[in-house]
C-alpha cells in the first residue's frame, strides 16, 4: 500500500529536495511535506512542485505537531549533517544529528499514524582501518569504532532508530547505508575534495573507493519510501577504484604527503574553507571502504544503473581537468612503452647469460 502523507527532512539540500520533488510527482501520494531549518533556494523551491515546505527545526518538540496535525504515515529522515562547517561547528552539528533524530523519533513514536520510517545513513558506520575486511556486509561491525564526527553520530543515530523499531514493531524501518555520493549536481565532501587542483593524499596509501551516482541514490530513496523493505541495506555502485585512479581520471594532480603532514593540511583546508575533512574522513582516504551490495540487489530489489567507474565518468564531464586527459594518456603510454622495452631487454640479457650445462664427467662414466 503506497504512503498517503510523506514527511521528508532536509529538503533544502539537493538530494532531499530531489526526493521530495520525485514523491510529489507520484499521483498516489496525497501530500508531501518538506521540513528544514532554512528555506530552499529558489531553484530547489521551483523543483519541489506541490511539496508543502514547512520551516521547522527537528530539534524542537514542535515537529511532533507537524506530524500529528498532518497525519503523516511515512517519515524520511535526511537532515543529517556531515560537516561541522555546514552546521556552525561540531557542537551544533552533533545537536542537529543526534538530538534532532531523538526528537523526531519521539514524535514518530507518539503518532499512531506513522507506519514507516526511512533513514538515510552511511557506510561510514563501518569505520576505516588497516584491519578492515575486503568487503563489509550488513551483519559486520566496525573493526575500529569511529570515535567522533559524522561517523560516530551516524552510529548513535542507527542505535536510536533500532530502539524505536523495538518500541514500535508496527512501523516498518529501513536504514540505508550509502557509500560516497557523486554526480554533476550533488554537493558533498568528496566532490569538494576532488575539485582541488592539487589533491593531497597519504604517502604509502592508496584507498579503495566505492561510489554511488546521485541518480541511483535518489531511486533507492524513492523505492524505500514507497516500498515495504525493512532492515538495513548497503547501497553502492558495482566495482571499485583506487584513489590514485580517481584523481588521474579527473585530471587532477596527486600530492602524496606523510600522514602527520596530511593532518596539518586537513586542519589548514578546514580553516580556510576548502575542504572540511575530519580525522575520521582522513582515515577513509588512507584505507578506503567497500561494502557488499547483495542485499540491495536480491532483497531490496534494486541494481544501480551506474558502476563506480561510470558514476565517476559522469561527474568528470562537469569538472574541468587541471591536466588534460590526453596528456595523461600520452605520458602513461610512453611510460608503459619504456617499461615494456626495459622488460624485453632484461629478458634478452637473461637469455644470453643463461648458464651453459656442464659437460659430463667422462671419468665418472668410465668408472661406472
């Protein structure tokens, strides 16, 4: 049975607004209510269609009145901040993420009309460390539990959502653990990082990166809202790339730095507003993270349209390269040719220097 009244938090951001607009086009949904602390931009507001925007703070208990008055039956929680700068500092960020989620869940628990809750979570709950498995499944936990920042907030939020599901077993709860978003329109930490002309990386590390195209993220959110899947699901594109490959394909210049220096660079970029990367996110750039998407395909019922490589290629079409790809390809081809020639030369020399078999000992033969 499709939802009748849907409430979406965080509609002033691109993905939240795109989801509200997508749901508003569904003629089976009677009302779509978009909630955020700041009004959407004129462009987002035009795209929202018949979505009813309500300027409200989920940290305020008044959010309960919005849910009760409108008889909301489906709540999609997307108002979770990943950067302190975007929330006014780490304190307000944690308050918005954790306290805001607690208030929203309390309002949902009191509202008998609510029968579905969808959480936009993140694969960052698995952490990032040298002891990580090759692939994380939904049943696994972080080998190194995130100690702070967005990843720690997301762990706490998922815990509160599981508690809510136990108190309200009549409510279907879906937690979507997304990998890093990328695409021409979405604005994220990773896209900011990859737009830098000189991309600092940790010397001696080359993280595995799994990406999800913004169109696939939107489709999964819409399906989770209107469908009946309950549980936790990893959401990511097929395949992986090394961070060095990502940087090269975008025509950026990689600058490997010792890890202590990289931490100082991270603090410097945060201070001047270039990239707001926390220590947890820096560890991700060292070790990377890959999730298993079997549940997404077999149980949730969705196969991403874009692989990791295809999602990156679509994003690359909107990012002017610092180093032209033709030049990168030319240099790579020349380097490969040199390696091939050196390898052929070494093989030829080795063939010539192969030791000649020793002549048989005639005396030993005669004695035998």
